[in-house]
C-alpha cells in the first residue's frame, strides 16, 4: 500500500517545480490540474456537462475554452459550485485510478492545489505544503502571460492563506531556492521510506 502524500501550495508558490523534483526521485505524481485538462480536452468526460451548464464555453475544437469559462465565473462567482459539482467527482475517479495503478509504489504524490480548501487532507497519509515569501509569490504570478492584479486577487481569494496551510501541513517545502526545496523533498521521502512519516 502506497503512502499517499498530498502536495499543495498557493498560486505561484512553486508547486509544479516541487512535483517535478518528486518525479525525478522516481515517485509517481498525480496532477489535479492535468486531470482537469484531460477532462476538458476534446472527448473529455467533463466537456458535455460543463458546456451544457455554461453556454458559450465550448471551443471550436470541441474542448472547454478555459478562458471563456474563467470570464463567466468572474462575472458570476456562484457558478463555481455548479462547476465543482460536475468536475470534482470525475477528478476523484481519475485520482483513484492513478492510485490503483501505482499501488506498488512506496510513495504516491497527489498534487492538489486546493487540498485543504476541498477537505482532502483526510484522504492523505501526510501533507507537504510548498511555500515562498509573499513578495516572491506575487512576482512569480504577475510575470505569467495575461495575468492581471485583479486575476491574482481573485485566485488568492479562493485559496486558504499560506500561513494557515503551513500550520496544517506535516511538512513545509521552502521554494525560494531550488536547493532548499530539493533538500526538503529528499528529507521528506527519506522519512516516509524509513517509516518515520510524522517524525
């Protein structure tokens, strides 16, 4: 039975980089965002129900146009609940299939941006949060193509504050330097493999 390690962190905290480091160490990583991309892609299982619930978000290639969906949700944030009711069960199925496929792996990393917000910590054997100082986070996010201050604030408003995530996590991975992040990740994996997960 694999140790299910939840990996989370706010926008711009370096979670994708940390996930890559776990992969480099040979641990399978399930990515919640990638699962949603698959569900929204042409032929994806979320396409028909999301397109029906939010008219005008179906792209010409048969995928969900995420930019159009974001615009609708920015105008009517109450739509988030409807969207989650459609997408979350499909994402949960995808995650369960991944865990089953990698049942022999000592550690399975589950990369879930809204892990605490969605109450997912109870399904994990341990949680690591990726964290960086607020000014580093802000600079990273605003450097992204098309990102605006308003978008950044909307994303932050839907995420638990970093300090609260750090308090709830079993481990904190500092991401202001690659070396610090890598060292923390190696330590976490060594503790889990040695059976001292919550030491």
